[in-house]
């Protein structure tokens, strides 16, 4: 039984996450090399790698937003999710029954005692 209603391929979403993550990694590596090399660092190479990483990050996030459209599928916590079991009318109400041997009666339920913590 498939419960995923998202028509988007999980492999495509994973690929976009890899593109964005690769861009973020390139940015971090470029900054790390710049910090380690200090004044000897080639600012053109570091700047180019950083800009390429920034473009990959923007491409991955932008494509994900355009593909998944999370703003269209916003989950409203005030609206219940349909599970397929509501409103059929032929299901009995769920009651808790205690299975006891014949001749043994269930103890009386005291609503006030259940609200008190143990030992009071």
C-alpha cells in the first residue's frame, strides 16, 4: 500500500539535495582554504569556487522549491487528516472491556481517583 501522495520522484529530490549540498560544501572548502592559506591564497580561485558553490546552492534550492512547491501543500494542524475510517456509521464505538473469569466483577471506576497521582 502506497501512502505517499507526492508525485515527485524521490530520486530527483535527492539529486537536488546533492546539488545544493555540493554547493554548500564547495563554499565551505573555499573559505577554509582561504583561512588556512591566509595572505598566500589566490583570491581569484577562492572567489570563483565560492561563487560556483553559491550558484549550485541557489540552483538546488530553487529547483526544489519549483518542483515540490511546499507552499502549496502547507499542512494545517487545525484540519484533521482523512484516514478513510471516519463517518462510516457501521463501526461500533470503541469501549474498553475487562475480560474476567465468570463470577468475578470488575471494580467500580472512580473518576476522581483516576485523576489523582499514585499514593494520594
